[in-house]
C-alpha cells in the first residue's frame, strides 16, 4: 500500500513540473545549509571526546581580580608552584601535567635552520591524554633531558627514509635531542595541537628554576587527572584559594587577588575564556548562532512548501473529491500527501548533496574548515540527515495534508470552493515571517560591514602602511652585534626611512599585565600597564606623535637605563594631570629596579584592534628584549623591498629563513572574526532572501488563481493592465513593508548587543534600514509584477470560464 502511495506521489510531481521545481529549489537550499551546519556542529562538539580519561581531566586556570572587583580575567597558566601544591597537598589528584609552550626553536636540517613550534611536557602527558605512540614507550619517552617526541608528520619530514626512534635532531645549532617516541598525528578535533614535545626536564636544564619558587611567574600550564569517584565541586572549592592562602599579601601588593579555577578539558575548545596556547579555540556562541541560522533557513523552506501546496490545493480539489467519493478516508489522504512531501524532500536531499559538493569550498573558507563529502559518512551525520528529512516531511507536508484531506466532496464536485479566510491570513503571516527573518539577516550583514568599515577607516594614531616587519626570534647570531649591524645596513637602503627594533608592534601586544606603582599614588595603589621594549627609532618608524618631552637618545646613557615614554592613557590612569606634568615623575615595579623616570609622552594610538580600549603603555629602551625589526620604506615597489631586505638577511644569518610580514596585514588580522561573520551573514541572508521570494511566488500564484474570475470581470468593465497590477501588488508590498517594520526593533536590539563588544563602535545609521527595505521591496515588486501582469493581460473570456 505504501509503495502505491509513493508511486502516485512521484507521478503527481512529474505531472506538475513547475510546482515541483519551485519546491525543490527551496527545499534543496534549506537542506544544503542544514547539512553543512550539522557537519560543522557535530565536528565542533566532538572536540576532545576521544580521550579515555577525558571526564576526569581538568585544566588549571588562574583568575585575577582587581581589588574590590567582582569580575576577573581568566588565564590558562599558573604560578610555577601551583602544580606541586596540587600534587602534594590534595589526595583527590591522581596526576599533574606540566607544560610550557615555546614559540619555536630552529632545527638544523639539510644545511638549513627550520623554525619549529614545540611544547615542553612532563611524562604525564601520555598518561592523561589518549595520543598513541607508533614508536617508543609512552611511560618513559619524556623522562630524560633532551628527549623529544615527534608526530608522524614530523617523522616523514625529517626522517623520510625510515625509523626515527633514537635518531638525533640538532636544535638551536648546538643542542642535541634524541627522538624517544613517534606519535600518531594529533586529530584535528583536539584543543591540543603539537608536532613536537620536548621533555620538561630539558626546560629545567636550560632555564634552571625551582617549582617551589616563582608564584608571580604566571606562565606554567597545568592539567590535573582526578581520581575516580572524587566529588569535583568540593575539590574545586578547597583548591580555589591556593594563591591567597600562600602569597595573598604579595598578590594584594600588586593590586590584585588570584584564584585557582578548574576547566573541564571537554569544555576548553568551545567555552574557554582563558585562552589556549596549545592550539585554537572555537566558540559555543558561533555554534548556537549557526544552529539558529540552520533552523530558520529550514523553516523558511518548509513555509515555502506550505504556501505552494495550499496554492496548488485549488487545482487538486476535484482529485480530493473524487478520491473521497470512491472510498478514500481522510487518514489515507493525509498519508498520500505526506508521501508526496517525503518524495519531494528525498529528491531535494540528492540535489542538496550535489550543491554541497559544489559549495563546500566556499563554506570551508567561511568557517575555516577543511571538510569534504566523505565527512557525511559519519554515523552521527547519517542519523541527523535522516531525522532532518523526516522532520521536513512533517513540517512541510502536515498542514497542507490536513487542509486538503478536510475538503468536502459535495462542495468540491459542485465547484463551490470558497476562499478560506483563516488560511489566507496564515499564508500572509508566513510570508511576513519569512521576510522578517530575511531582512534581519540582511540588515545584520550591513551592520557588521559598517562596523568593519568604521574600524578600518578610523584614525589609529600611527601609520601602519609601508612597514615590513622581520621576526628574528630564536635566531642565533654568529657575531655579537649582528642585529645592530643588520639594523644599520637596513637604514642605509635608499628606500628605507626608519628601522626600529622592538618586542611589540600594533597588533602584537607587549607584556600585558605588568604592575606599576606611579609616583603620587598610595603605597598599595597599582596600575596594570602594557610594557614594551623599544629603541630610539620606534616613534619615527611608526609615525607616532610625541606630545611632551623627548625621545630616547643614545647620547644620554642614564636615560637609556631608566627612562620611560608613556602614552596619554597611562598619564591619565596614573593621575598626573597633563602630559607635561608627567615629565620627571617616577614609576616602580615589583619585578624591576631601578625606578623609571618619565622622559616623554606620545599621543594615544591603538596598539590593539578597536575591539579593545587603549591601554596604558610604558615604553622602555631595551633592545636586548626585542626580536621584531620594523622597517618603514618609501617606495611602492614592494617586491623590490622584499628582495633587497631578504638579500641582506641571508648575508647576516645564513641558513635562517627570512620570516617577515607587513604591519598593515598583521593589524587587519585582528578583524578576521568580524570579516568572517560578515561573509557568513551575507551568504545566509542571500539564501533566506531567495527562499522568501520563492514563498512569495507561491502566495502570489495562489492569489492569482483564486481571483481569476474577478480579474476577468474587471477587464470586461474597462480596467487596464496597470490598474489591475497595482491592485494585486499593493497587498504584497504592504506585507513586506510590515515585515520591514517588525524587523527594525529585532535588528536594533541584536545589533546594539553585538556592538557592545567593541570599545570603539559606529553609531547606528537609519540608512541601513532604508537600504534593506528598498532591496526587499524591489524583490517583491519584481516577483509580484511577473505574476500579476501575466494574469492582467490574459484573455478575459478564458478568465470568466475558469469558474
């Protein structure tokens, strides 16, 4: 019986190709979006789920609170002794892992020095995490100094001819490391990403430190494995005050309090606010946003089906009447119409999979993923797609099935079908809803784009264009003054106007969170500042404006030792009135001597993107802490600049890669999340508009069919095409205007909420709403006109025969 229903359904769709095509277009787009977002959500929610002991692993974070503050800032690292305290004093802890990240070391390979990022880790790494070794013993691979575990990818890169175990890797020119293990490549769905793990014993040898000291050195990353059966919340509460119980006075002297907090490993990727120095982070908000987008897009596609099916019900009225006369029950008709809905949805699924194959690269680029169609073979995806198809079948098919199966055969066969006002109102409401959603997405896209333009066009207080930056970190100079010599030779290039050597440039923050005791403040009153190591050319290289005092001068050796240059925000937060009044004032720090003396003040500039307020900055003359060369050039021949500077670099640092970037491009990377959001909203707003216009087409078609006789009579009585078109179009234009009106407060609320995340933001411009209203109205006019004009020019004799 069921197969017969499907056969009839398929024949019906073949007979009414236009109806099927329009419906397939909407459902295919909805399914394509739904399946891709399902793929993304399943992937994001799978992070770190493969660890056998994952439910007992927690990362140890430190949260800092300014004195008297109720909201703190979380940090993924801890003071050096925290891990040892957890090991020794808390029986709930089974094991503690210590890790530290190194930006990279250089590996000597084939007469080249290749920069390689790495992490130091204690042997507990393989006890906590389920990262299997292909070669070596996980119990002792990270025991000894100068031991290294590499990934399979690293093995293929550095030992392409065979086994890597017990082979030697030379790093930093002189350090000999023994490969004690080769691990499988870490899966993409892990918040930890590492190709090289160096034993923590190596770090202890190189740096010589004690776990019993260094509470203020907040740079150790710890994970704990709790014993089975531990009451987590009780343990968290007990361990929270580790800092304040031991070094509370020191913390308060820094103007802060610190507490230990524990973050479930499986929450880190999507929910952490403490950062992730071992990989990347996702966003649970982005997951929720995309789920919402998928739900709305699928719902709009289902609304299309409903509108088109009810529009077509006039054509199918006699079919329903005849079926009921020959014995069909209402339940049987409902199954019949749901079968049609299922067949149409199943056909749309195949089209959606084809579209997904075409648009997968676009989706991947928008969400920074690398999916392919084989990812759809995941059992969770297969189950999800099956449920989605059945859900769409019910959402799209149930209402039309109920409406059509409820038609009375006597009324139908006598040709006395009346227009159902309740159904008409519902269809109008659905079209309004469709356009509300479409306009919200479209307007949201404009808001994001305008905020991006605002940030990119706002004066930053420095010049970011035509600055090439060389990263010299981990480069071992063969000559004592090689960096100074390189700087001199760079300055001698004809197109170079200034060269600075620093540890921080705009877009690359300095040492944030340094504590300063400004002169004139109470003894325990501190200010958190951003410390930057600079030289005498920093101000000219960035084109900063010095508004008081003077720059660093190599001839003033005393100033080089303790002189400081501040920004305006630092002067204000130190309570020193004006930049001129700040000159000669002193600043001390718990971790540095002697005290610094202010010799100059620069106008505020944006060290970070406009998401954040300008922080207080202190600049210290300290080239020994620097690793970035900022080269300002005065030519548009960029390739010539790269070649000339690269040639100089190779003569000074043979074997080391010339690692460079442009300051403007680096600074713009801070807006990648907003750029991606604009593209995502733009794409989905386009899709929702397409689906909404298809829905509008369905309602217009229904209206034209039900008013065919009226149109014929009006033409007989002298109405022209323009008046009939105007009469029929007015209703739909009013519906879309209503949708625009309803969308305004929704967009306004969410836009204001989103803009609160920016320290510097645009003012909402009413023109945005005018643009989106104009787009929606023009689309409506186009769709409505094509249908109504066709009805208006039809022969009135044919129209009068219709009924």
